[in-house]
């Protein structure tokens, strides 16, 4: 049973090459950490008149983790979030928070809180009153409220702003107040709707890590929705890629990047070279794949559970494609082409190499390494090679 | 299972594995919502819809010396229910040999149309002038233009009476300047009615025009001028189309009520300014013929039904409703 | 060349506005001027006098009518604003319900229907219901009030709705998310935000009610003569200088309120400017920190 992916039934006879959690640099999955689930979504569906926004999804979120729903606009992630918050009524399914099904509860009775994309601060109240609002609804005694408000302001470093009004604050300050307000009631689950969406670029990069620090220091479980893959990869412990109302892949950032489970995931995160190939032969430790775009076969060190002669896709990340002026010695896993374009980005260069078949392969090279490979430049004839482990075989 | 196996595992087929989503009908409003809807709804049904049904019903009856002064529609005779529909009111209206009613309908439409046009011709430049002012002056001017409509309507018509009389101000000034020898007969004419209607309804035309002029994208005007369009052409091709919704809204707000105007033709108009609103009033108050008045009202409504529905549909399309 | 064009436009603008303002205010000014006329002949000036204002103060019929109009005006304004607020809320925030189109039609039709028709309709309603509901048989202040509310709430709905539509739903959702029930959300979040529109709707309904002649004529009773009805009947009989005085008083009162309204808008604008500067300062400070 797959540990980190939940929606994929698995039927192969592939022997394990890496153990889960052994992928260097990846945090152990929540189940391994013995965390208990805070939120369980079962069969959640939302139909509008003529289309399905969320299609029968299941998801479990564990205590203390930061979970990201990643997808482009229209994929259903915002609808899903709103159903969790209570602003949309699901057409079907269950939302179980701490063991209780909250599907029929109105938003003001749920023990989760949401930070809105536009922050939605109450314009006619001060910062302090904004934060205290939720506590007043709970009928908390007044001195406790002011203590909690103080604590929250300290958390987001806004102690001096308690009497300001929202229109007197800048975008970043409003975000902090919105965060403080949504944490004030110490909810079981914190929902973030495009948390960085309203900030400008510089502020965004700084706030990402700060936000994660604040959330981790409080220890609250967090579900965020975003379309920005960098944001998801930086901030989240686990990510679910969503497309057209369904989860495509669920896993940690590293796993999603290194082991996408389909073309969509591979192409969604980062850059990727995608090849349409045909499986020539597959043994227990060994597979040979013929690609239309270059003569030599691709060789993998594991077997593939489809019949010989069937089509297969091979994905390769550009940073794992090595570019060189020297012809490799191996029989497999390389091809030759001409450098058509180079994008110089300061720290890396992206080489666009055109193969004789017409296909363009991207290869990224840190600029400090250019010396080692002989400074390839425009119109050079170069060789592209890769390790067998760098290839990701996908059947769709 | 190995992590690698994730590479080649089939993504769980969305349509194959999972059961098809259940069809859920339109969400029902909650009970609380229904109460909230109910309150204004009830008021409107009670005090708006039902009255019109009553008018409709009474238009099929005849006057009687009774309280209320019309014959009942439904009677019981020998245990059987009879419904008597008198069509005399409608035959009176449509087949009257003098054609009084038909003529007055046509007259009302004519007066209303011309007044609407006049309001548009006068109102558009005013709205343009207002929209192009600085924001501080604009506020003051806006209030100044709207303020007269806050003072009593009847009083303002009365003011025009004093101005337009034979020995009123205009005639006095013109005669003392020697421009005319005899006072001009202005009161009790159609001319006075037009002045009255334009005077009272002008703000209703200016307001929608103004608000749609404020929303105009002036870069389109500049583009037209940049491409060589002369001013008049720019005006009609680049500016006016963008204010279409304001023009229509303003015109409807003037035209439809103007058809049924009573006070202005009564005070400022003459014997031949018989607009249909006056006829309704006279039938009701002077002749005490409620059924005929009702029939006049229903006929009036049918004339106006189409503009009203068009206005309503247009407002919905524009998102004003 | 540019200067020429500029001043041509400015000149045209000036003349248009000047002409319109003269056109609009000439009748009103005439009334006011002649209210100080000594002579009973309204258009023949004999001297300055305040005697018509005095006569106004002693004219019981007029005072009574003004009182009735004011009372009905206030009652109408309050009721129309309440109904208008509910109706606007329904239109903007509540998703489709059966009969929605009819509802919208009912709400907006009173605005454009001729008053004679609405007046006739309501009177016939009261007459028909007078057997069932005794109040309606004695037509008077109550019936005028109901009639006025019916057509004023149409205007109130439109005014309030236009402000409602500009509200940011996410603020209401945030309040609900933080534990506030729908009632709380309405009174604490929505109402303060639409208050300007509520005030505008109140003033509008009040004015419309005070001004209404036709509908009131249909549904009034023997003891409930409103101010417009009184003016109308005396004007029909002939010109009356006391009416001039009354008209001037009305204009004065309206101008006073218009002035106050203008003052508040000016003050609001100044405050907005100040806030904008504060935000700009805050933003530049933040950039410095980064």
C-alpha cells in the first residue's frame, strides 16, 4: 500500500528499489510519524448545473501538517476549500473533522477558521477588534479576550498596531492581521485561500517562510489552496495536485517532483522533457525503450508492467540531462543534437537542443559547471545523456 | 510498495473506478431564507398584484348605485353561479364614434414621446457638462440640479402657471420691452404641458445619463480622435453607444410615466390637452364610473406593457436588477 | 490651438449648465420673490410684505395638511426602508427561488407606472377588502401610508440594492467563519456598510411621500388631506399668495438639508484623502524595512 499517495490503486510487480522515506531529504510521511488524522474527506462531490466542480474526492489530513491543494484555476480547489469552510453545500460526501461529520453544520458552528485571499478585514473595526471578533462570538470574558489578542499580535509581530484600522495598513500588515484573526480562536484546522495571492513578489518570498514559521510554532494543522507551485513546494509538507475536480497525485514536494505518477503531474511541476516511446523489452531488472526522437534506446533498471510493444511516456527533468561536447561511451541513454537556444538566468543556463527528429530537449546547467563541459554555445553539436534513474516511466 | 512503482501505476481511472456522481436538484432555500423572501413578497402581492387583478375584474362590470358603485361579477341566481362580463366599457373605449378615448391615447403617446425626446436633447449636454466637471464642482452642481425635484411637485407646476399666465412674468417682460403688443396665450396650451413635463422629468433623464457617462471609457474617444474622426462623428460613434444603457433607462423613466400624467395637463393644459391620465381621473372622480375608469386603466397598461417589459428585461441584462 | 479648444469646451460647459440652472430655478425664484409681495395679485408687485407668511401661520387647514403629510412621510420612510432593505437583501444574497422574476417585476414596476393607475389599483383594493378588514373602509392616514409604502419601497429597494451589490461578500463570510450567525452578520457587518444607502432611501421615500398628490387623492379620506392635495385644490381655484409663502418655506427647508448633505460629502472626501496619504506612508515605511 502506497504510503503517501492515496488515490492510486497499485498493481505492479516491481521490486522495491528505494524504501519510502529513503528519498534523501524527504520528511517521513505522517503515518510513519504516528500522527492522527484531523480531517477526513470522503466522497466529497459538488455539482453545479452543467458541470462537476469536485468529483468524489477522498483525502486525509494529519495533525500538524501543512497541506497544499495545488492546481490551476477552475480545477475545483477553491470549491473544495469553500465546502470545508461551509460556504458551499456539497452535493454528496462527508467531511469529518475530529471524528464528527460537519457537512450539515453552518460555517459559524465549525471549529475551523479561514484566512481569505483578500483578507476580508472588517473595515469599521480596529485591528484589535478584528482579532477579538471571533472570541466575542464565543462569549469569552473580556480580560481573556484582550490577553489572547495580545498574544496573537505578538505572534505576528504587530503589537503596535492594535488601534489602527485596516485602511491604514499596508498589504503585508493586513495579511498578518488576517492570520492573527484566523488563529485567535485556536482552531483545529486552518484554511488558507491563496495566502500570498495579494502580495507583491518580493514580499511574497519573504512571507512564505515566515508564515510557515508562525503556523508551525502554533502547531495548527493547515490546509492551503494555491495555484503557485513554488508556494506549494516551499510551504507544504504534502501537496495534492488537482485537476478538473480530482486529485491527480498526493505526496511530499520531493516525491511529486521526482516521481510524478502521470504526465499531468510531471508537466505541472517544474520543467520536464517528455518523450513518446514504445517498450521494446522488459525483464525483471531491466527494460529497453525505443524512442521516436533518437536512435539509441533508453534503458531502465527495473521492469515495466505492460506488454512489449505498447506505448509508454518517459519524462526527464532538465537538470538531470547532461550536456557535453564529448560522445558518451555507453550504448544507451544518450542522444545527439544541436544547441538552438540558450537562456542565461544568472545562476543557471537553460539549453534548448534540437534533435535531428525536430524535437527540442531542455537541459539546465549551473553556470559554474560550464567550464567542465566545454562551454557549449549556439549551434554547437552536443551530446545529451542521462542516468537510468533519472527516467520516469509513465503510461499516461 | 516501492516508490518507483508509482511511476508506472495507472492513475485511478476517474470515470471507471468511481461511481458516477449522483444528480442533485437545485438547492432548496432554507426555512429562514424563505421567511425573509416572504415578507416583501407578501407586501407586493397584496398591495400590487391583487389590486391589478381587481382592476381587471371591475373593468368588466358596470356602474350601479351601490356601495361599491359597480355591479358584482359573480351572482347566484337560483342556486347557480353566474358570471356576467360586461364588455360595454371596452366597446365604449374602442368603438366610440367620437373616438375620444382613442384620440386621447394617441395624444398621450405623442406628448410622451416628444417630451422624452426633448428631455434627451436637453439632458444629454447637461449630463456631459456635469460629468466633465472637477469632482468638487460636480458635487455642488449635481445637488443644485437635483434639488428642485425635492421641492413639491405641485408647487413647481403652480410656479409655471404664474409665469405663463396672460399677465404673468414672461408676458409682462415681453410687453414692457415692446417685443409684443398683446400677451401670448401660453397657459392652457399643449406648449405649457410640454414645458411642464420637461421641467419635472428632466432630472430623471439626467441621472441615468450622468451615471453612464461616468462609466464611459474615454480612451475610446481619444482613440477615435487620434485616428482622425471629426468631433461630431466621434460623438455619435464613440461616445453615444457607450451610454446606450443610460439613454434607454432615462427614456423609459420619462416616457412611461409621462403617458399617464394627470397633474401637468390638468393645470397647464387646455381643453384639447386631454391626456389619458386626465380621462381616467375624470371618469373616476367626476363621473363616478369606476368600471369605465378601470377599463381605461387596463387599456393604458396594455399599451405600456411592451415598453415596461422591455425596460425590465434591459435592466436585468445590464445587471441593474 | 490647444488653449482655444480648451476654452471653447469650458465655455460650452459653462453655458449649458448656466442655462439649465436658470431654467430650473426661475420658477422657484419667482415664487419666493412674489411671496414677499404685498399685493394679493401675485404678479403685480406693490411692495415688500411678510403678511402672507403670517397668514400662513394662522391658516389651520394648511398647518393641518402639513402635519398630516409629515406624519405620513415619516411613517412611510421608515416602513419603506425596512421593506426595501429586506427586498434588496433577497435580490442580492439569496440564490434563485421560485417566482423570482415576478418578485423583481413587482418591486420595480411601481417606479415607472403612472400614478393614476397605481392610485386606482390601491383604492379598489381597499374598497374590496373593506368588508374583511374594517380599517380600509375608513380611508385616511393608514390607507395613504400603505399606498405610499407600496410605491416608495420600490425606490428604496433600488437605492439600497445598488449599494448592497458593491459589498464584499468575503467580509460577511469571514464573520460567519469566525462564529457570527446570520442575524449578527446582518446587524454588525452589513448594516453599517449600507448605512449611506439606507439614509438615501429614507430621504428619497420621505420626499416622494411628501410630494405625492395623485395616489393620495385616490386613497385619502375626508379628514386626511395632505399638503399636496391642499395645494392642488387651492391652485385650481385660483392663485393664492399663501401658497407662495408655503412654497418658499418648503424651498428653504429643502435647501437647508441639501446644504447639510453637501457638507457631509465634502467632509467625507477630505477624510478619504487623509487616509490615502496614511496608507501611502505605511507602505513606504514597510518597503524601507524590507
